[in-house]
């Protein structure tokens, strides 16, 4: 098939949860189809990194997304009733590129990665929507927790309208978990939907090939890994460090917390001045920090979709101490995930870590969270779409 992949992020390197899925989509679809890619990049380094995957595509177009400039440009349209997330990704150059591509090539279908990219689907081209999360719910949660709550509430309502609109138009829409699909179906019964869980393949996440870091030898620590300027991560780790960790350290003075991830917000950097907390900033690879931890912590109160930080730990054979909000995203809890509420919950979880066998955790994670293999579901839907299109022509 001749396919168009529209992605809100650059599929150059799987260094963030959203980019893992983008990379898998590109690799999976380009292996069997003539794939044309149009995407946005957040940094110039991503544009350079895309050269490594250009050879896998029939064509590749990428545009740098300057969020500050786009936020300023989108202010008036937002106040006039527009959806901010859609406005941020609105580009005449992107639209012109896709229009010209569709004029040159007879596209069989499009795969749209997240709702804001649906605005670029060429007229008459059937598409599958990989929606991932019900992001409108995240904005609704922001409205209850962040200033200015009224603006977040407005965006939540507008984004939900966009979600409903594009699910109704898509041939089929996929979410990243059953819980996200069920949440969407709770307020919209229209459209055909399913879910495809995200994750890493065993080849990409080979725990046995990860070397230990000498500076971590003999240390007893919990690990939190993620992008550290993302509000749910910042909110979760700061609360854990302030409200839970001090009591855990009173009971076990040798215990440490390592916060691993790039772009730490000021309040995250400030945690590094507290006893027993290390804030690493950007690292080449988070896996060595997970390899020797007692457990990973996922204390988020705002959690949508699958949490790649938890899956990464499970792939390394490590238990995960998870908030109820994170645990709920899994539906059926994978082996190794323990639900923790408050100090006593995390203390009980920490004491239970020793009962888990690393190989048991790792094997279950590999079986369920193989992101490449799970995309077989999307491939089958494309084949069905192709067959239906042929039958229509005949």
C-alpha cells in the first residue's frame, strides 16, 4: 500500500514515550509499504536525527515546531474559540506539502498519530487514527490542579470536541490501553475503536546487555526516570520527595532517590539539595540507572495512557511502586507492579520488592509490552481497509 504517516513528533530516536510509538510505526509500516512521512520536530537535533531514518521512507518531510512562537501566534485564535492543541500544530507549510504529495501520489490510506495531525489528512483518503490517550481528560485534570484552571477547562472541552470529531471520521481509532478506550466510549459511543498497547521489544530493551555504573555500586536507591519538565512528572516526583521519601529514609537511612531525565524543572533541580536525592539531568541512557535500583517509583497523580517509565523498569526486571492513578492505566496489573498509597503503602511496597523474581517480571513485560509486535493489529486493519477499497472499486 502507498501510505502517509502523519506524526506530531519526530520518529528519529525512541528517547521519549511518545517517540517510541512513532519510531515503531515508521519501522513497521516502512517494512511492508511505500511510506511517506510528514512530521514535526521539537529540536534541531531531531531534524538531524531524521537523516538516519530517511532511507526507510519513500519521502520524509519534517518541520521544526517552535512552541513559544506558536503559543503567541495561537493566543487570539484560542480566545476566539479555537482548540490550542490543534492551533499549535497548524502550519501552512505542512498543509501545502501534504496537498502536493497527494496530488503527485495516489495515497491508499493514512495513519494519523494523535488528534492534532488529523487536520492534514488529504480529502478522500481513508485513515486510521492512533489517538493514544484521551488527552482531553489530562487537560481536565490540569484544570483541577494548575493555574489558570479556567483556561485548562476551556481547552479540555474544546479538545474533547476534536477527539469526538476525528474518531467519527476515522476508519478506526486506536488507544494505547483498554482503560483509555473505555474512557472515550463513556462519553462517545460513535466510531470504531480498539486499543494497541505500547512498549519495547526484547531486542530493543536487552537488560542482560546493560552494564552497571560503578558509582552506583552498593547503593540502595529508588529510581524515577522521565522527562523532568513535564508537569505530571514534576508534580509526582516533587510530592513524593517532600511527602513520602523523608519518612522512608527515617526508617531506612541508607535509602536514596535518583531522579533521572533531561530538562529538570527548577523545583526538580531544587530536590537535589535535599538529603538522599540525586537529580542527574540528561543521561545517555536511563537503563543503567534502572539496572541496580531496588525499584522504580511512579507516584503520578495525573496519568494518562501507558506509562513508559514503568514499562522500562519492568523490562529490566525491576518492581514498580506505583500510585493508584498509574496502576489504573494498566487495567490488569503486570507482575511486579505494586499499588502504593501514602507513606505506609510505599513502605510496604518497598519491603515486598524482594519477593519478585527479576526474570518473572521481565518475561511477563516482554510478552505483553512488545510495541513492534503489538502493531500487528494496525497492520491487519490496513489490510482490511485495502480489501474493502478494492471491493468498492469492483
